[in-house]
C-alpha cells in the first residue's frame, strides 16, 4: 500500500469522480442553496401529535417565515410524527416530524418544489445535549456534502414551535429539513428505487468505498447499503440509479454514530463494540482497490471537515472540541499505513 497522501494520482481520481457526476447533477432547490440559518415558526396542536404519534395521518398546521423582501409568509402544512426508533415515546418526547406542504402555496417562495419533507428535531426539551446532538448530525450531513454532491442536502432552521393545544406554550430550538429523495433523484438525473435488496456488485464501487469510509469517519455502524432491516432496501440508505448503470446507495440518518454521540445512542450487539465512539470499518473488501484514492480525498478535505465541526453556529465550544478530537483520531488512522492495514484493510467485509 502507498503512503496514503494527496498525490497527482489521487487528485486525478478526484477530478474524474467529480466530473463523472457533473453532467447529471443540477443545482439544489432554493431551500437548500443557502447555509444561513432560517428562522421559522410552526403552529400546530403538538400535544395531540405527540400523544397520538400517528404516522399515517397529517394534522393541520402552518409554517411562517420572513422572505427576502421582509414579508411574513404563512404556508399551510400537514404535520405528523415519523420515524422508527426516535418516534417511540420512551426515546423522544419530541419526535421527528414530517411536513407536508401544499404545492400551489409554495410557488415563488423559498419552499417551492417542496412537498413531503423530513424535519429532524431535538428529541427532548430542556437538555442542551439533545440539541447539540442534533447540530452534530447536521454537521455530519454537511461533511458528506463536502465529499460528494451525491448526498442529501439539509437546511438548518431555528424553529419556534407554537402548540395550539396549550395557548401561549412555545419552545425555540434548532431543527433541520432533509432534501426529499425525489428531489435528490431529480438533481442527479436518476430515479429513487424501492426494492427489497441489492448486491455489492450492483453498486458504483468507488462511491461505495467513499461512503464506507465516511461511515468510518462518523463511527457509524447503523446502516446497510444493500439491504433493509425491517424496511425495504436499504437500512439508512436510499438507492438511486439509471437503467443499465451501477446504482448509488446514498446514506442518511446518522444519529447512532459516535460523532453525534446522542444520549439515546446504542450499538448493535453483534459487533461487540464498547460504545459508538469505538470505530469499526464495514467497507467491502471487493472495493479495497479504491482505498488509496478514497483516503487521498479525505486528506484533501481534512481542513474543511474539521471546520464543519468547529465553526458551525450553535455548536457549543466544548462539543466542537469533542467532535474535533474524534475526527482527529480518524485522520491519525488514515495517515498511518500500518493503521490502515490493521484497522481498515483487515476489517473489511
């Protein structure tokens, strides 16, 4: 193996990788074109929503924000609880939400082309750690955006939740919206696929190797790029592709990763890990030929990755330092050929 440094060969590979998607990757929707924190107000009967946690039926609500002209716009939205793990009452008193916009109302607004979108919430009130975990997960999405455009865009918001069940009860906290899979498919010029499972040989190999290394950077083992757990393919991944071409398995939902270190985080007992902070590489041995180029890409993006963790607005300085320390340990591994052999090459599946 080479010294895993940013070489001319690594640079050439990166340019090839970027160029291979340039023809099909268009600009994101207006909502995801800025990293500025969006101030919004969501009005809905949240006490009822949180009590029922009905994932099949929307409850009427509204979302208000101020546009660039200074006008306050109000959009009707359907609101419902969503998810599997975080929707459980014993896990999150404030579950993740799905917002269902009315298409005709969003025209010529920041939310144009948005329909049913996932809103990641803070899980529990009155605990700074839960909000910091949410911001850490947002950082994880942004790190992946730094590595490849074949990734879900996110928009961070400072949200005022107004509960119509309890007049005058409001809470203000961070949350973020995730790009819908159909909008990502449109941007990539592909289709979002709904199938039971796929195979490693069907996936775009250098992209899969990049994603495997990204999960390792996060300290994440809660995923499968080829099969689902209780859902259709794939577990915390979505498949995209064109007929007759290799598929792209794009990851989402990183709250169980060591970088996020969520209070409710768990590890799969079959891996025998002490905690999510213990990394385990789950990349495919068949794709080890791409390791040199993948490592070179991460090394090239090192400063931008670290900056994501240490300069993100809202992240407490202490939490930023913890994330930086965790990321530094990843780079110490990929900078060492011996550690790459021991902790990556020999741990592939």
